[in-house]
């Protein structure tokens, strides 16, 4: 399609500008821009959905780690509980970062 556009531009430069061709060219450019905008919106929507899915997985991990930490404490395994809580904190930081990206 870009070859057609280039040919039209060259044709317009070779002779006096025809208002109809100028309008056609402008219309074609607007259609191309519209397609680019639609593609951009689709890309952003897809990226946002992917980030939301990652956040959901991280939320599940936080719940799992919380449960593991509680179980470790009830069994007197403070070192394991501490490791689970540290990992949970790291994941929560990741979630905040993802939430910021989603909001943008």
C-alpha cells in the first residue's frame, strides 16, 4: 500500500495538484492513521490484561505464602516462617509495581 501512496505523491509532484487527488491522498493517510490508532489501542488493552493476570497470580502466591508462614509458626519453625514472609514482601512489592503499570 505504501508503494501506491508513493506513486500518488510522485504523480502529484509531476503535474499541477489536482484537488481530488489531494483529497484522496489525505483521506488515505487518515485511514492509515486510524488503523495505527486501533492497533495501538489493541496492544495497550492486551498488555493491560496480561499485567492483570500476572497480578492475580501474584495475589495467589501471597495467600499461599501467608498460609505457609502461619503453618511454620504453629510448628515452631520460625526460620521457615521468616523466609515465607520475606518472599511475600517481595511479591507484594512486585504487585505494587504492576498496579502502577496498569494505572498508567
